[in-house]
C-alpha cells in the first residue's frame, strides 16, 4: 500500500487515542474523525511497517453517536481527541478501552468494572492551562499546537478551560503586542515569551505564570498593574525562566512579580496550598469523585497505617487521615512536599508525616508495617523497585490510582504475583480527550 492510495472502508473500532480503526488487506489503518460503523472514503497519508495512517476524505454514513463539536478548532487542535462523539458514548468508549487495555497488556482475564463516573457538564472544567506563544508576521500570537506538531493554531476560545482563562490569555497576548514582547520562535530561537500558564482554584482565584526565554520583560510593572486592574481575582503573577530548548515547559528559576507563589484550593472540606510547580488534579468536580472512590476502596480502620505514595501536596493522605491511625506520604518535588507539610498544619492533621524523595528509594528505608497503600504515580507508572518493595512489605490492600491505563496494566501484571484485583472503577477526569483515570483495589492473595 502506498501513500495517496484511496479506498472505502468501515470504521470497526476506536484506538486508545480516539482514532478510527479500519482494516484493508490485513493492514490496520488509523484515521481521525471517524466513528464506529461509519463507512468512509480514506486516503493513505503514511505507511509504517505494520500500520498506516489515513485521512477521511468523505464520511458516507454518519454514526448516530456523532455530534457537531462545540469547538471550531477541534479538527486541527491537539488538545481534544473525541469531541465529535456524544458524551455518553465518550464514557462508554473510555470504559471499554480501559478494560481492553487491562486485558491486552495486563493479561487480566476477568475485569469487573464498577463503571465510569462522568461529569454533569463536561466543559470549562480545567483549573490549569498552558498556552504556547510565538511570533508570526511580526505579531505575537498564542494558541494550541496542531495535532502531533509544534505548529501553533491561534485560538479565540477553548471549551475545556474557563471563560476567564480564555480572556486572560487574550489580554496577555494583546499586552505582549502593545509592549513589543515577542513570542518565542522555536526555529530561530528568537523572542522572549514562550508560554503562559494559568491555574485557578474553586473560589475562582487565579495564578499566572509567564514563561520566558530570558528574564527581561519590557514594562513589567505596567503589565502587572493592567492585569490586576482588569482581573482583580488574579492573586499572583510569576515569571519563570526556561532557557533550555526542551519540551519541559517550566525552567528552574522563578521570580514573583505580584502576590505569592501560592493558591489555596478546597477539596472535600480540606484546604490545600499549592505552588506553581506542585502537581494538582486539573478537574475539581472529578477530583472529589476520584478521592471518594479511593476512600471507599481503602475502607480504612482506625488502627490502620496508610502509605500515600506519589502524594503531591498531600491531598489523598490528608483527606484519609481521619479514618486511620497514621499516614506516611512520599513525593519527589520539594515545593510539593513543602506544600504538603503546610497543608497538614492548616487542616490540623497531626497523624501524617511527609518524606521528600523518589518513592522507590524512600519506601525501602521506611521501616513501617502498612495495612494499606495508595499510590498515584505519573503517566509513566511505578518504578519496578517500588513495586517489588511493596510486594515484600506484605501490605493487605493496595489502591492504585492511574491516569494512564497502559502503564497501570503493566504494573498490575507485575503485582499479580502477590495481589488480585478486587474492584475497579473509572473516572472521566479529562472529558473530550481519550484519557481516563482509573482506581483499582488490590488484595493480597491467600
Ligand atoms: C499523578 S500525581 C498525583 C499527586 C497526588 N496524589 C494528587 O492526587 O494530587 C503524581 C505525583 O508523583 C510525583 N512523582 C513523580 N515521580 C515520583 C517518584 N519517583 N517518587 C515520588 N513522587 C514522584 C509527581 O511530582 C506528582 O506530584
């Protein structure tokens, strides 16, 4: 099969990225903007050794589950994957994809899912956005990366972030043009402003982080004054310097130009201080639902000793602290651990201790018998040393929280030597993307 080859075929499935799956002559072909049951005319764009990618030229019959995406940039932007699928079908797709991945990668035969928790209104949910800036035709622009590229598509509005965030971003872009602050151009490494990050809490207070190539922002004072005059709910503005040419957005150096490096959010009745570098779940409503499931699965007793590994600013451990005797939290980011310690103080939680370091190293030094361990690692999953140490510690039950079902499946396969899956539930933390959050309860094998 060659590039440019045209054919008609029916979409038989969606893959883990939300791409339509087609078969022709035993070759698998992936194409965006196709739904199961739709007959499409396709044109091959790229030929790989065991699959091809194609573009849909024409859809010959529309799926009953297809909807017109609310966002006009959906087809180009790399932010959302399945906005063309109605929300109920998005939820069904995520649960099915999660179960199939656990079977395929984790070799887990009987996956009994307790379902997926969706949102009442799956829009405007993100409390954190990061928008790339650049310069085109002598103007500073901002937008989102085109799917799988670093080409920026200017945007007017994004439907998964708040209207206020959309507005603040546009205002900063206009200020950048007014004060001749050039957006950073990756190709020739010219310009200053690389990204604008915005975080918000549930009281609708905002933090803005201007990520720059060099720490020289023209008219810094006027910019701060204009932002806070127009948006009084902006509580802090920071400058972060990223000199390196890498995909990592934030650099090491940060300077506060207004307010403090903190935002205080509320989760399940507890207050959480977070700084610009601390991880915090991006969807407030679904975070509360996720933590309620963790609480139910952990089913702690007053005498229990709990491990909260990969604890971030201490959210899971602190919300569970009143149900057990003692909690130990481990986290690798120093600012997050500083926030976690402060969070235990402001919530009057006295039965929790936090350790700074890699979970795989700290866990080996902790001479504690845990009754239950919760772990919520980043997308790459847990380190094998961490999993082996957990298995040697003979802990009765584990609650694994994951934002990447493929690495969860890999890790569950390792843990299956000593643990069996008791419960599994999905949470739609990222509506319109193909990702899903999973909570899994494991019990020690007899
Ligand atoms: C998905 S977040 C979960 C944080 C927290 N449980 C929450 O719900 O907000 C993963 C966290 O693991 C931390 N992390 C990454 N690698 C780590 C490691 N090797 N050891 C300990 N923490 C790590 C990250 O900094 C991040 O805070």
